[in-house]
C-alpha cells in the first residue's frame, strides 16, 4: 500500500467526488429519519495543501483552486465551498477564508449530516488511520475503524438505520481493484439492497471503465447511473478524468447533475479538452 492521498487532495477528481457526495447527503436529508454514511476508504480526514506531498504535485491548483475562483457558483458548489471555508476557518483559527487545508470525504460528510445521523469510516493504512482517529477523537457520531473497507462492508451492512449512503473510494493501485469491486458489490447489495452506493473510479483508459460497466450490468439489478468528467483528451497511462457510479440514485439526483456537469467541465477543463456525460447503465 504505497498510495497517499496527500499527493492528490483537492484535485479535479476530488472536486467532482465531493460535490456528488454532498448532493447525495442532502438528498437523504429530505426525510427526517436518520441515516448512516459509510466511507470504506476514508483517508486521513483532511490534508495540508502546503505539505511536501501536495507541493510536489500541485494537483489542487487544477481542482479546488480553480473552483474557488469561479464567479457565481451553482447552489451545490456554494455548499461545497462553504464546507471548505468552514473547515479552514476552524483549523487555522481564523475568520478569514483561506485555502490551506482540503477536507477529505469523512470531514465533508461530518459538516453536512444532522445530529441524528451517523458515520462509519474505514481506513487500512496505519498512519492515515491514526490521523483520521485523531481528527474525530471524542466525536460520538463517528465510528473510525482500522480495517479493510471491503471487509467493512460485510461487517457494517445493513446499517441499523436501514437508510444510508456508502462511498467506495479505493486507490486503484492495481487493476484488481475493479475486479474486487465487481465481486464485492453484489454481496453488499444482498445485505443492504436499498442503500445508495457511490463508487469512484479513474478514467485512464476507456476499456477498463467499459469492462467495469459490463460487470456491474451483469451482476446488479438495482438502477445504476454513471457520471463521467474528463478534462484531458484520451492520453495513454494518464488520469484523464474520473467517474462515479451511483447505485440506487435518489429521485432528482440527475436534475442537479444536468446543470452541475457543464459548469464543472467549463471550470476545470484544460484547454477545452475532455467531456462530461451521465447515463443509466441498466
Ligand atoms: C482515494 S483515498 C481516499 C480519499 C477519501 N475517500 C476522500 O475522498 O477524501 C483511498 C484511501 O484508501 C486507503 N486504503 C487503501 N486500501 C484500503 C483498503 N483495502 N481498505 C480501506 N482503506 C484502504 C488508502 O490508504 C487511502 O487513504
């Protein structure tokens, strides 16, 4: 396990992933009943954009930094920016909204959930787990586990609340991750068939994504929506874009995307390259 998210925090792929995460959480909040958010690959909680790792790649300058500079962002983007500003204000003990830290998925979710909701976060890498544990020390809404996220799915599904969102965000250090996902998801859905599952994946070559879609179509009967955003052309061995597969997408999820995707692509594209699309897989 060599992957460290600190090199990538706040990049264009984080931006779309976290916008979709916030959208799904708000859609769950249309009902008063509590829900559980499960983050299978949670990371360390937040990332210092002035760290050595972040400075080495500067990926955030093509992601969150561009978004912050856009005039008149749509409502969903404004909610996301509010989360980022709030966390920066808390961590820097200042009311001046700067961009020093970038929150990871569990800390973003923590800003959005209500007192009746819960978060279960899994992280396998020991240092990242320890940092995550420290971030949420004493927080009764959060359960942080030092465990394999795929095994966590077995252990934590179905959640006691019987309503929930599961974010699956593996590092894809090797291509087996797609196979592991395709094997794990049907079992997870068997345990919790009405859950909303949001799975992030890289768009490096079109073939891997296409094979992933085919394997999901074969084994999953629930509705599946795929969302793709690319900002580069089809370059070989390069992160040209990223996708999210949403299983059991909530009512109206697609409506918000219809205005978000063109706005995001315009804000993030490199020289008008790449494209965006969302489509049903089944
Ligand atoms: C892409 S990062 C997560 C980013 C985070 N979800 C966010 O959006 O801010 C993937 C994380 O998964 C961790 N990881 C790798 N293999 C894992 C596994 N089998 N189970 C749980 N965590 C794992 C890595 O250490 C890394 O922190």
